[in-house]
């Protein structure tokens, strides 16, 4: 009877391991990272996880095949997911967060705060408010990360 909790713990660990999501993370030459989250319902019974990810990558994401990659548990990236635009890597295939990068969302938030401050004034400057609004629109319509 004393072994029952250990057996249950081992079974639970095996269950979690069996269904843990894996991500393939690609390391681009410019230091940025692309990650793929797979739909594991498409995995064939006879395929290993690696074979499945290779098949999907070659079929739908062939443009990533020349980049070095690493397969990691989704839970490893989950904690830093909100800062996805700041993920970078160095040659050792380790992911780090580069806080020197200002993302589009951060840039927009700063401009919106400045616009709110201007509009909260007793006599706001309409030209400054319009400029700030235009800057916000430009940032939102641009692509990529602003550094």
C-alpha cells in the first residue's frame, strides 16, 4: 500500500510527458527566433515526435529548414511568452530576453500616454495631439520590431 503513491506519481509523470507540447525553435542569423507550435492531433501513430515535426516543417515551413533549431518543451517558453518580440539568441542556442529592444507595443503605449497627457491639459495643443496620433498610426502600420 505504501508503494501506491509512488506508482501514481510515476504514472502521472508519464502521462504529462506523453502529452507535453514540444516546440521547435529556429535560430536566425540576425539573432531573432522563430518558433513553431504543432497540432499534435495530426501526428501519425507510427511517427516519433521528431519525425512528425520534420514532416510538418518540410511540408509547411520549408523556408525555415536551413536555420539551426532546437526542440524544447513548450513550458520552457511559456514563462517568457509575453516578451516574445524580445527573444534573441547567441551562438550557444540559448534564448535570452533583450530588454534593450523597444517593441511596437511599447512604442505605441508611450505615444498613447503622451497623447493622454496632452489631452488632459486644461488647454491642450491640438497640433501636438494630432502629431502624436499620427505617430501612433505610423507605428501601428509599420512592420517588425523597433530598436
